C-alpha cells in the first residue's frame, strides 16, 4: 500500500499546475516551479514587464525560464509506472471489509460506501441502491473524468483573470498621475485667481482711502474757514459792545443779519467700506451648493416677443425676422426680443446655466415679475432687472461688482446663482465656473429668469441638469 501511495505522489508531482496533465517540454522558473512550456507562455502572453509565477506569484526577471530535459525523462518513466501499479494491485490480495472480513464487492450509491455481501443485510443499507464495484467504479470514473475539462477551463480563466489583474497597478498609477496633474493645474489656477483677487481688493481699499482722505481734507478746510469767520464775528462783537448808543443801534440790524448767516459745516465721518473676496465655486463650498440647488428652468412662451421662436421642450429660443402669429397677451414683450422663464422665485437658493455659444448679442439674468413688457429698449437697464449683457463686443452689468466690461476669453455659457434671502445674484463663466460679477439688492417681490435674445438667428439654450454636471 505504501508503494502505491508513493507512486501516486510521484505521478501527481509530474503534472503541470496549469493544465493538470503530465508536463510536456517542461521548463523551470527562477522560483523552482515546473510548467509545460506552452502553458507558461500562454499565461504570460498578455504581460509586458511583469512575469509572475502562477503558483507563488514570484516576479521572474524578464520571463526567465530554463528547459528541464532531465525532468522530462523522469516524467516519461512516471507515465509507464501506471500499468505496473494496476498490475500490482490486481495481483495483490483483494481489500476486505473491516467489520466482516469479507471481500469488498459492492458499492452503496446512497451512502457512497464500499460494502461486502454481509454489509447489505444490515439495517443501515437496506433498501439502498447497491451495485457491483466494477460497474460503480466505471460509472464514477466517468463522472470524475467529466470534471477535468471544466476544471481546466476554470484554471485557464483564473490565470487569465490574474493576468488582467496584474495590469491594474499600471492603470491605477496612470489614473493617479492624471489626477495629480489635474489637481496641480487647479491649484495653479487658484493661486492665479487669489493673486488677481488680492490686487483688486487692495486697489479698492486704496481708492476708498484716497476718497476718504480727500473728503476729510475738504471738511478740515471748511472748519478752518468757519473758525476764521467766527473770529471775525468775535472782533465785531467786541467793537459793537463799546459803541455809542445811536451808532450801536444803527448797525445792530446788519450785525444780526451777518451773524445769523454763519452756519457750522457738518462733521465728516470716515466710512471705509468693508471688502470681501468672491471665490469661484470650484474652489469653495459653493461647488456643493451649486450642485445642491440646481433648478430646472424652462421658458414661458406667453412672454416671448413675437419675433422669438421657443422650442417645443421650452429649453431653447431664437430670433427670426418674421413675426409669429401669437395671442396678444398683457405679459408678452412687444419692444425688445425678450422672454421670461419659469419657475418664480419667492425665496431660497437656485442655480442654472445658459448656453450662449458664439452669439454676438445677448443678455441673461433675473427680473422682478412686475417688469414692464411694453417699453424700455435693450440698451437701457430696466428697473427691477439684474443681468449681464454682451453687446458690441463688450460685457456690461450695471450695478454689479465688478462690472465685467472686458473678459479675457469669450464664455460659451453663463451660470446664474440666486440667493434670495442674502440678496445676491452671481454670474459665472461656464464651464470654468470663474466669477464674473455679483449684484446685491433687497428682494421683496417674486423673481423670474430673464433672457434677451438679440437680433440674430443663433439660439440661447437653457442647459439641463445633465448638461451642467
């Protein structure tokens, strides 16, 4: 029995760990494991720089392997040991039952146990399907043999998966490197923005200082003149106090008139406006706020000027020279090519984006629901309207800080962020999300999105939530 086990172990060691068959043209890796030459080549087929051992994952340098001809000869010998083992087993004494010392000739299919004739008479196996060992062995050998090909495919799949996973570190490294470059670029843009913001804020502080200094100097001069006038008045009082009665009374009227005209100037109080910095949303918590408060804005066709065509989904509008046959409604704009949007804003915070493309003229923003629809031409700023306008190649946002008269690069989209309670409307260049300007006001009436289309055929389009993400 020991010899049979030893032969079985020898034959098992002569098999390839990949295909589970006898080694063919065996090779040996640096780590000492043996494989079929074709199996290891297939395992490393898709790899370029890394050659892991399929057994221990040791990284073989440049796929170095060694032919093992001696092992190949030993495997040929091991193959021929199989018949001898079977012959030895057939010539030896037949196995016997440990309970009854009878030859094992039967097999119980329910319990999967080898039995002798007397075992079948015990209650443990009565009624079970029992058949001769030869027949059962042939059947189960066939079943077990059917496992070989599926297991080989599973092993091949696992090896392929390992090969694929071995490439993942390179992909990860590349993604991390790209992310590092992106973050470095964003921090560089942030530093540039902070430098520009610092210069702008310090310039405004200096301007405020110069303005207050000038007003303070003027106020000091006014008080100096007033002091001189009082000194002259004091001299006259002293002179009049010693005049004869008739002379005093004859000049007293003129004295009272001049003394009453001397009025003290107002005291000037230094008013240094507190400056604050406006950061672009991608570099602050505003990015999350924008994401949270995106609103689905649509156009209101009933407000559209007769030369405007609103798309069926109410997301796009364009100008046409031919007037449209539409009802004459009180809220329809009749002078300017303007259309308003939904929803109404009574409170809260909202963000939406308008695609302006390369239109030569447009204006977008927010207006009060009470905005007049029958007057005010485009160049003027309607009362109750906060907007950014492009016209004649320049940008204008009267009343905003700062006024974006010239931008370095023409924006393709404009982001609008409303904080009703805070009283702020901010405009951003999209998709860069850099701040253009901010309006501040005290909102007490409902507001609506505002769109001035301009007399050209290129459309204005409201971006959907998917577009702006």
